[in-house]
C-alpha cells in the first residue's frame, strides 16, 4: 500500500467523522436554533438534520414543553398600607424559538421582574381583605399583563398563581382570633339547632304517643260498647224467644197464675224490705190449693 492510498484512507475517515459529528436528531417537543456564520439561518424541528461543518452551529436548544417558574416572595404594599410577602408561580410555554433566542437577554430574569412589578401595581389598588379574597381576579389580571408583555419574546403565559400571601405577624394573629371566634359562633349555632331539633322530635314523639294512647282507649271503649250491645241483644233475643215459645205453647190461665205465684215467691225471698201483694194473689193461692187437693185425691 503506497503513501497516496494511506492519505486517501485517512481523509475518508476524517470526512466520515466530521459528517457523523454534524448529524443531529431533534427530539419531540424540542427545537434547535441554527446560525450560519453568526446569523440566524433556520429552526430545526423534530427529526434528523445535517449541519454544515465549520459554517453552521446550534445557537440554542429550546424546550417547547410548558414550564414552571417559581419566584421567591416579593414584598408588596396594599392600598391600606399593609406590607405583605407574596410568592408567584408562572406557567409559560415557548411558542417561537427564534424570538426566545434573540428577543431578550435572560428571559427568566425578565419574567421575574415583570411579575414582581405587575403584582405590586395590582396589589397597590386593593385593600388587605380584597387581596385575601380576590386571588382569582389577581391571577387573571397578572396572566393577561404578562402574556401581552412576553409575546415579543416568543413566550406565552398560560397561568399565574399566587402561591402564598403572608401578611404581618400581628395581622395573622388577629385573623386567627377572628377565625376562631367565627368557628365558635358556628359551633354554637349548630349546637342550638341540634337542641331545637331534638326538642321538636321529642315533642313530636310525645304527641304521637298521646294520639296512640287515645286511639287505643277509644278502640277499647268501642269494643266494650259493642260487647254490651251484643249482650243486650242476646238477652232481648232470649226474652223474645221465650215469649215466642210461650205463645206457641198457648198456656192456660191457671199456668200463667202459677208462674206469677212463682215470681212472687222469688221476689219475697230477696232482700226487699217491703212487698206489695197484688189483689189477684188470693185467687192465685186458692188456685194453687185446689191443684194440690186434686193431686192428693188422685
């Protein structure tokens, strides 16, 4: 192998190495900003690309994912001159890699300062109570202002959240006491409502019990009355049946007088202290004596 062949082989190896080193594969959700001789040339998106050696270079690798910037607490003053510490979280996404690369130096520092300035302007128009109860309004205003301000930088602000609002310690103590008093007031209201409800239920129970007792007594009286009516009906039925049988038997006058005498005897055997003897009783007694004599003769 001659010297010329060796030189060619070496050159080929060097060329392959150079080409291999200039092949780039752009991953998903990334973008490469390419410069040629110091000037912006193009932006590579997802896929395989070949960079011209010694002429082109990758100026910046940009992530297209949504990112989160958590800024430290910033001192702000409310409309009623209360100094608070508020830390902000900004959710943003790079939409234009070229503007993001060449639009502003240190974009994160710029967003942090812009967020702090915007927060101070918004909080300065609100009182302390409004700041504590109007987070959504503050978040919406900040997002609109930051999104408009960062648009020339190729950045879109999706959301802004106030993570913590820390008033001075003495105000925190007063707020805790107020919250404690409010909890105690609600507890007292709930307890009173519970006692009232229990009293109502107890009264309803007593009312229901009284109604049931009255219904039971009424039912008992109805049953007793029905029993007495049935007994009277039976007695009257028996009496009517006895009269009917007597009528069917067609008793003689002598039999009737004897029955009357038996009834008089039963009455005299009772506890009555005075007995009125009817005028017919002598005739009944004579009739009875006659019957006895006739029996003896036979």
